[in-house]
């Protein structure tokens, strides 16, 4: 199962082209889904970022939301992640989390990294119009060549050791991604797939493409 989580980030991050088998809306992410014609299977949050006017306009569809206290230890997106893993999916994609407040974005990065470590058999990713972000764990991961042209690799909270990149424009063998290093930015997969292998650390991987001029 592929679960999509839609948060309340900038509207331009949301598209009717988004796909998932099961949709969880985090707070005002529900309005984004309504507007692109997607009906969320679950709405969760404190509803503090939904205006009174929107609550009236979408009253019927919001009536089944799991409404939580505004003052709580967890963010709405974190609670949506917790709801997602209860469904035992193979993949969880987060939308609407990258283009708004930087503190919210940082919180989501830390949450997704933590969930990826806690649930290593689930693939977690953050996606917007031009980027797909994942946290990779030690071992070998195959990356597909698709509409995301560039692949960049960064260490997350610790060095990435034993790094080998195969099938890339700039291959690497048994190297290290140091903390705060941007050395492994903007690589490209040459054919259908590229593989990344490393022995220790957590690798923040970002696949990107240029923004469309449309």
C-alpha cells in the first residue's frame, strides 16, 4: 500500500497528479486535497490553521476529522505519520511540507528520518514539484532514472562511510560523505538505474529536476 500524507504547506505544492492508495490529511492539508478533487480517507489535526469560513464551506467533509487539542506534544504531521504506519504500508509520501515555514520543514525532516530508522521496511519520502527526498539506511538502494534528473547525497547527523555509487555520471568507490559536505551534489543516473551502497551512517538523498517554465 502507498499512503499519501498532505500537510498544509503552500497550495502550489499540491497537484491533482499526486497519487496514493490511501490519503491522510494533516489539518489544513484536507482543504488542499478537496481543492484538487482528492477525498482524504482520514483527516487528523487540531484544525487551528483552517479558517472559520473554510470550516463552514467544507463542514460536511470536515465533520469526520479526528480533532485534537491545539496544545500537544506532537505536530499534526507527526500524528499523520503515526496513523500511516499503523496501516503497515510499503511506502509513505509526504506532500505540502517543504515550502512554508522553515521550522515546520525542519521538524518534518527530523520526523521522517526518525520514522525511517524506526520502520526500515517502509519507504518514506518527501515530494514537491521539483524534488523527491529520502533518508537511506546502510546497505544497497537502487534509484530509478525518471523525471528527476539530478541526485545529491548528504550525511545526516553522522558521516556516511563506505560510499559506492554505480551507474552514475560520477561514480564513487568506498568514499565518505563528511558532515556538512556538499561534495556529492548534482550527480546523474546514466541509464535506467543507479545504485548507492554504504556501510554506516544515514544518507539524505535528494532527486531533483529543473522547475518547469509553464
